[in-house]
C-alpha cells in the first residue's frame, strides 16, 4: 500500500483512506493538503482501484466541481456600470440557492434528454426533479463568485454539483449494493431502509465487471453531465447579468471516478474533494470567501505522478460547522404579538389561549431559535470585516467564514512542483445560501 500525502496529515483521514484501500486491494492512494474526514473516504483523498468503483467514495454529490470563466470585462468597466453590489444582488435574485429548491428560471438543456433516455432505466424517473433543479446552487460551501485577476480582468467562479438528481442516484446505488431496490418510492412501499453506516464505515465497492458496477458507471456519467450542465447554466446567467462574454473557461469535477493509467496499470481513480491535474490540465480552486482563489495546472513532475495527478479542490476545513456556528434548537410557538413580550406557548400545546398580560393582542405562530451552544465565529463581525475589504457577501454564515478554513497559499505550497499557479483571483462578490439552510450532503 503506497499513500502519498501533502501537508500536515490528519490521522482520522489517513485511517479512512487506508480502510478504503485495503477493502479493494488498492496499492496507490493520495491525501491532498486540504484533506479532512469525509463519509467513508476522506475529502481531499483519492484511491486507485483496479477492479472496483465506489459509490461511497464518489459520494452523494456526484460530479460536484468548479467552473471559472475569464470574461471580456475589466474591473474598471464593472465599477463604471454601478459596481459589484447590484450585480451580486441580481445573481441572488435570479439564481436559486439552498436545499431542494426549484430554479427560479427554468431552462431547457440537452442533458435532460440524456436523462429521459438514460441507459440505466430507473434513473429516468428522476427527470422531473432534474428539470426543476437544473441551474440551482446548493447550500454549505457552494457558491457563485465574482473575482478580479492580476490584470484587472473580471472572472466568474461557481462551485456545486448534481443537486438532488445526483444525491438520489448515489442513494439508490448504496441501496443496490445492499440488495435493495434503487427506487426510493419502492423502498418506502416495502418498508426497506438503506443502512448508510457511520462516517468511518468501510467503503461501498462494486466490482467493475458486475451488472451493478456497469450500471453505476453509466449513471454516474449522466449525473456528471448534469452537474456540468448546471454549472454552465449558472455561469451563462451571470454572463448575461454582466453583459459580458466568456473568453476562456476552466471546468472539472472533484467528486467522480475516472478511468486512468498510473504506474503502467489501468485503474479507476476515485477522487472525493480532489481535483484532477494531469500535465497541462487546468483547474479552478477556490479559497475561503475572504481569500484569493487560483487557476492552476498540473505538471509532469515525479511528485505529480505519485499524487495520481491530483490536487486540492479548496483550502480545507480546520473547524467543523457546529464548532463555527454553534448549536441551536428550533421550535414553533404561538407568541404574543405585543412588542418585547416574552409570553409564548409551544405550538403542539396551544389551545387558543391569550397572553395573560396582553389579552387584547393576537397570538401569532412563529419559529424560534434558541442557542444551545455558542459558536466560535462572530458572523456579523466577519461580514463587517469583509465589507471593509470591499468584498460583497450575500448569504453565507459562520460555518463558511474565512477562519473556518486553511489558507489556500499554504495548502498549494504543500503540493510543491506538482502544480503550477497560472492566475490569482481576488474575491469581489460572494453569493451563497443563507445560514438558515441545512446542507443535506455528507461530503
């Protein structure tokens, strides 16, 4: 077993990778410098299997990836037209962010025909969901950003994957691996439930030559095409908002399985949160919302081959979402409508009573949030600091603050001459789902 690591090594992540490799007799693996524990396979990790594909290794967000385009617009042009803020507000208005949301502006796209005629027939039933969510952006660390490069040129960058379509595809194959039906409705009808396992569970592996393995590869490809299409749709929408054209684009997945040759062997490389970086292949890697991002390319250095020609997909978390944002408990209550009155009754126990101190006031149904454990990040202070630096942030929350992540320059430096940075992108505007949106994805 040969594992190449970059930067300080997290023991739990290394153990996860070793478990994944041992389960499929894999000889080669990599932990990129942004690695941290994931569901079964660590994020920032790659495994080269000769005879298996891994639905748990690719993860729930099949085809999650980044796209960046250099526009024909200069920062000075943007400022002359009104600046960054109105553009970001229009992005937030026209692009849907969050969990399970439909697109505000429905689009037709050839990828929907691909799903309609999918070789793996059960995937066709997901067409309606795919059509509704095409061109929507998830929650968590998924974003639509504006940048300025070293020459003052405006770039667009996006990060998200295959949305509910990919999630249900992944869940379906985790069920198939357990001998259960792919279709969620069928499982519910039969009273069957998928055992997802714990974070450190062994990987789910499907022999490549098996019927299930071949079906997964085909379905994964379709989900990947859908993820690409979604990112294309969103970038085209931002170009329309800017009144700009794309001059150059960089686009790839970082949650996927690729058929590649390494060390003289044909293998399936399962990358989770891990960007492919073949010699000359470009990648867009985002830093935190307050840090620079980069356009990089792979090299033919020996260290690059040891890394299975893989590199980071971001800066890498150093703080969990709960550590950053704290833990809150939400509840629905009927509360007195009098200002500053604290009288409230849990919704389940409400029987029409009035506030004893203000019986003339109506009782109104509201959602409350009580802090059970405070977080380590003061989000209002972070927002103010970013605004003082000229970065417009719409959405986001404490769990995505810059201090939650490593610094991207440090992470990139750990990869040495295996990559080459071509452009450095300074953040101008960030659009994300708000802090009230729960991220359904495990990866």
